[in-house]
């Protein structure tokens, strides 16, 4: 059995508005859509062999 951790994510209004429109289009809740998108990124990383340590984030560019 997996354990779910809940936490709040601060979001800019335009990001939340986009999520509020996008999630119902794919019949997901806001939270489920965020998890889906994060898992897609995890799969991309796994497929490319990249790791977070070698990929700069936006604050480092």
C-alpha cells in the first residue's frame, strides 16, 4: 500500500487558471492532473538518463 503525502503548492493565478481549465478536459481533478504531469516529467527524465542534479532549473539559467 502506498502512502500519500499532501502539501500545498503556491501557484500564480495564471497557472491555477490554466490548471482549472486543463484538468477537466482530461477528466482529472486538479491534484490528479498535477501528479500526471509530474509523472510524465519523471518518465522523460528516466528515458533520457538525465538526473535533476545535472539538469539546471529555471533559476540557474
